[in-house]
């Protein structure tokens, strides 16, 4: 199964965040599951995290751990995605 484009991944993240109340976060796995609801969504996790890091570098997204903004390059373990 082909990997979705970066634009499609970013769109999935945006759609999920648009559906949430201001200030709330999503898990990257939610985007992966939205892109592959009946497939191997886990295989998309590295791509979703990479796109999230790119979006954070562009100022369009925040990557958080424990409620605090973190540098995605150094983030290990579970992260959450939010609007800046």
C-alpha cells in the first residue's frame, strides 16, 4: 500500500484538529488511522511524525509532550499535536 503524500497527511492532521475544540490536541495515530482505517496504520506513524515536525517548523502546528511544547526532533515516546 502506497504512503500518502505529505500534503494528504497534513490535511488529515488539519481536519482532525478542525473537528476539536480550541486548545485540544490529537494523537498522531489518529491521523494515521484516518488515512488507513482498514489497513496497517502503524506503518504510517513515522511519516505522520515527520510531517508534523515539518508543520511545526513552519509554525502551523505544535508538538507537545506532557502538555509542554517540545522540539519534534528530540521528542521520544508519545507526542500530541495542537494548533500553535
